[in-house]
C-alpha cells in the first residue's frame, strides 16, 4: 500500500485552528460566591461547580495558529499515519517525538494557502 501525504519531513508547516470567543461572567446562581446555602448547609454551586464564574461561548472563526504551543510556521519533524478500514488519518509533529500534533486537513505548505482555507471555512460556517 502506498500512502501519499500532503507534507514531508523538513517541510514548512502552517497550521490553522478554530478560535471560539469566550466571555467569563459572574455566576447568577451564587453571585460569584462559589457556594450556595440550602437549609443552613453550604454546598458547592451546581451551576458554576464552585468556580464563581460561568463561561459563555460566542462566535467561532478559523485563524492561522500562533500560540505558545503552536507556532505560525515550523518544520515537520515527524509524521504519524493511522490506517483503518474506514479512513487514513495523517498527523504532523513539528517538535519531533513530543508536543502537539496537527491533522493534515489543518496543515498547509504556505501562509497564503492557510489563510485562504481560513477564509473558506469562515464563510462556510456563516
């Protein structure tokens, strides 16, 4: 069986990721106190699970990845391929034996290709 990959060891890699806007709000059930009192007993707030805040998820958009775990551009040091009867899944590792990996559908050879795919996916999601 011959498996062709989009990228090879040593190639530059540009990764895209989905960015989900989050907003932290004070929990309306416990008013940020992290606990509620019921029949003179203190309980962890069931709404925020004792955090005092609730996270609300907002709009989603695709962007070229650039975080402390994902550089905007790196070189591929390792490729893993998982083959099953149903599909072939290719993962690229810019850091070698450890660290994050990225699936082929989210990896590109040029920044221009990566940005174009972000634009395409953002239009598709709206």
